[in-house]
C-alpha cells in the first residue's frame, strides 16, 4: 500500500468518523430542543412571570432580615430571635431525630445487607426479596413515608423518625450490601474451615473487612438525615421544619429568616464535622494498608 | 505447627498488647459505645417509642394504612395522572437546564485555575454553598409564596439549587483539567478563545454533560415531591389523596413515581455511560447533590 493510498484511506475513515459524530450531535440537539419546547408548553413556563416574580422573591428574602442598627445591635438581634428558646428546642429535636433514625436505619439496613449480598447467601429467593424490600424503602422519598406515618402515628416527631429510618435502611442496606459483595472470600473460607457457622463467618470474616466503609457511609448518612429531619416537619412530622413551615405560611418573614439561619448554620457545621471525621477515618484506613 | 494452649498463654502474658487493646483504649471504646447506646435509648423514650401510642400506631400502620393501600385504584384518572407526571418531568428538565445555563459561566469564576482574583473565586464558591444549603422544599416554599402556586415555583426551586450544585461540580471539573492540552494550543499559536475552545472544553464538556444528566435524574425525584408544598407536579396529587385518605389512589401515584424514577435512572445511566465512555461508580442515586462530587470511600 503506497503512502497516498494510506492517506486516502485515512481521509475516508476520518470523514466517516466526522459524519457519524455530526449525526449524533444533531440528533442530540434536536432531542434537547424538542424536550425544552415540550417542557415549556407543559409547565406553562412564562419568562414574564419569572421576571415579575423575582423582585417579590428578593423582597421576601430581604424582609427576612429585620433592620439591625449598630447602636441597638444587641436589642435588635434579641428581638429578631425572640423565639430562640423554642427554636433551639426544635433544633435539638431535629438533631436527635436524625441521630435516632440513622442509628435505627443503619442497624436494620446493616443486618439486611448481609442477606442482600449475592456472595453471602445461598438462597436466591432471600437475596431477591431483600433487595426488593430495600429498593422500595429507598425509592419512595422520605417525605412521602412521612405523610404515610403521620396518618398512622399522628402529627409529631415519631412519624418523622420512622420515615427517615425507613429511607435510611433502604439506602444503607444497598450500600452495605455492595461493600459486602466486594470483600475477600479468603477469611470467610478460613472461618468455615475452622468450623464456624454462618453468623461466625459474617462476624469474623466479613465485618472486619467492611467496617471502615460502613462507618464512612454512616457519617455521610448523618449529614443527609439532618437535612431530611429539617424538612419532614413540612408535613407535620416534627422538628424545626414545622416552625419554618408555619412562619413562611403565615408570612412572618423575620421569624422565617431567623430559623433559616439556624438551619443553615447547623447543616454547615454538621457537614464540616462529619467531613473531617470521614477524612480521618479514610486516612487511618490508608495508613493501615 | 499449632501452638499449644500453654504456649499461647505464655505469649499472652508476655505480649498483652498483641492480644487486646490497652486498657485506655478499651475504656475509650466502652464510653463511646455506651454513650451512643444511652443516647439512643434516651431518644427512643423522648420520641415515644415506649408508649401505647407507638404500639397503636404500629397496629394502625399495619392494618389500616398498608391494607388500604392495596390494590391501587383510580385507573379512570390515569390520563390525568400521566399528564401531571409529564409536568413533573418537565419541571425537572427545565429546572436542571436553567440551573446549568446560569452556572456555566459562574463555574469559571469559581475555579482556581481560571480565576486569578482569589476573593471573587472564593466568594463565588461560598455563594454556591449557600444556595445549596437550603433544601429544594425550602426554596419551593419561598417561591410558592413569592410567585404563586404551580409548576413555575417548582422550576425556580430546582433551578436555584442546581445553580449552586453545578457551580461546585463544574468548577471541580475545570480545576481537574490537564494543562498540557491548553499549552499545546497556545504553543500552536492559539489565542485565549481558541485555548478555551480546543484546550478546555473538550476536556470538561463530557464531565459536565454527565453531571447534568445525573442531576436531572436526581431532580425527577425532587420534582415529584415539590408538589407537597404546592410547587406543581405529581406531589400535589399525592399529598392531596393521602390527606383525603384515598390511599388506594395514592398507591397508584406512588407506583407511577417509582416506575418513572426507575425508567429515568436507567436511561440516564445508559446515556452517561455513552458520554463518559466507561462505567463510573456512582453514589446512591437518591442522595443529595452535595455528595455527587465526593462519593463514599470506595470511589476515591
């Protein structure tokens, strides 16, 4: 094959490549534009309404911070945070809800994760059913669980705890099961050879390998659950979300602002603490390897 | 060769630390686990797990709620449900796209390697954090109050959280890019615009598209619940049916939502695999956007 032939073949192939690529790009953009147009029609999206609404939104947000003067700083802030005792109590409730739901959900989900790992259970039926249960618990949003639990348990933090627990057990069960499926089979075989039963295999063969990952996922879950615990109150499931919901519904702007500030500060603090701890955990893990 | 029990006992006496942690470490662990357990029991008590009310609730949940959920009914309203489900998807789509459009230029401001003026870079990042710190439902509540009930409030809520998320995700993609390609374009005589077009975009665009698709997937879930506070979409119908105790119709809606979420997950995963070219490990899809960029330990 001469050089010019090779060059011609290259040109041909490159042209082909360009053509397929162009076709895909055009298809992609056509699909995108179609989706965009349909979405605008379906939602009756109206730019004018957004533009008209924006000043009201900023106005709303500005009103959330009452005038605070330098000379009367203490008094102004004191007046703004008139409900601080009540709100801090709600905040404590929120944090404890998140804690309890994380503990319960992780315990139950962790137990189920052994049944949801293909390499650890012999029976396919057990594996399949556990996986589906976890999937349902995880896919139904926690706020929908909260609505259901409010029906059965009445308004209050109990419904919220249960809702977040169910969602957590679904998510943790799946994540832990994936960790379990990735553990080395050698320690398990060793324990079986030494005469251990299934529980021994799980306790001494799987758990030591999987524990660092479990811990890391659990800290991450705490962050998520604090967020969830602040919003399940919107449907009556307790926590500071309830105070926030009523203050926005009743247009008590300053109250809403004060509560939002507490919520954001808490969430950021929890995220930072948890992230630091997770990094330490991962650092340790890498050191020991 | 197996050590005899006597040998083991002798070793244990000589090297106690090899067999068990130090007393201090043991005390620390005991306090930690004991404290956690005590707090758990306290919480159980505080939230009323040890009351008859709880037992009642369990019975009620089992017998009334669960048995009344099935079988799903309301199939005569299916066309209306489907229309509202479509509206939900449209909300997720528009919210994600609007967020992406606004975030794209801001992401360059928030990247250390693109924005030499530190305070502006830092400020943009913190601004993004602030937008992201509030949940979709909180923004939805605010927008419902400001621009009225309906899907527009939901779209705005999704868009504003996404601006924050995309600034973070895009700027991380931009900061991770390889300088060599930019240098190459510069060495070949490219100007600033050409450097961005041929040196930067080809590297970051697949990541950005993939992240955007992932967030669209995530936002389908969010959009389906925003209606609970009146911000449009299927959540409104769901909350309405639940509060009216029409549990069987609510069941049909929940099944529709779950199936839609699965379908979108599947499609988006296939598309993302095509775009990125390899299967990347994703965090659980129902989690908060904040963690898309920093999934669990295994992905590191």
